[in-house]
C-alpha cells in the first residue's frame, strides 16, 4: 500500500482521505514532523490558504514541509493547497506566506464574487482522454509558470488551472467533492513511480 498523508490543519481533509482510501491507499493525517516523515506522499487540501499557513507555522511545520518538498516528496495541492505550494502569491494578505517549491505565481479568488463557484468540464491530457468535471470554489489561477513547470490544464479562455513540476502537482479545483477520482488516481500513479525509483536506489 502507498502511504499517503493529508495535511490536516484545515479544509477538505476528510473528503481527500475518503477518496484516497477508496482508491486503496493507506491514509494518515499529517500535523507533525514525524507524521510527515512516515508518508510516501502528501496531499494539501483546499480550504483557506491564509488560515492554513498560520496553523502550519504555529505547529512548526513550515520548515519540515519546505524540506520535504525540496527533497522531492510528491505533493498534490488542490485549491488552497496549490496556493500553499506556489513560490509566489500575487495577492497574499498581510503576513501570509506560502511553502513554495512550485515555480508559479498564483492569484487567489481569481474569479470574483459573482461566480465564486462553478463547475466545468476540463481537458486534462495525460490524466484522462475524456474531459474531467471540475468544481471550482473561490479558486486560484496560475498567472505565471516558471522553469520546469508543465501546464496540464487550461480553461477555454486560456487561464491555467493545473500544473505539474517534477513530483509536485497543483490544481485550482476540488477533485475530492464530485466523485470523479481520476486526478487522485493520476497522482497515486505518480507516487507509485516515485516509490519504485526510490527503492531501486537503495
Ligand atoms: N480562496 C481560498 C484561499 O485563498 C481557496 C479556496 C479553496 O480552497 N476552495 O485559500
């Protein structure tokens, strides 16, 4: 079994845990450094990135998380989780920090208040041949991608909503809420490859 951690300070923790368990992973909550070091990969859920950031720092997890990301741990960030992974938040609130590691600029709440939630069928080549229904909730977008970042999905108007950089996968939407598990399956596939590679090195 792959052992997948879900960063469990705030947000859609339970929903991710349910999807990952249903897909056969062993799932644990991560709030402490020793929990982080026990997992093969980490999911950072959606929620509220400024609150999540505060809790991460209060619990002394900012440095352990940054180190884990730099060391190549596979991390899947959704919505607020994508914001946490971004090197730069263009509209961070005062004192809000991200973990960084994913070389992108993100904008929070990028869709304004009238359409703060919507669902759209997204092309995600590499993840699925068919469109994937995606639920956006006060979602961020990726405004700039840096070196080594591959765009996985864009809205029809070109706005970037899914990216990958090495072991880091970041998406603007909430794949844990609508029963479509393809993005989680894709991530678990990437984690399995990573675990195999790591074993081969030992
Ligand atoms: N708007 C939230 C933030 O800035 C993200 C919303 C979400 O995760 N659904 O963190």
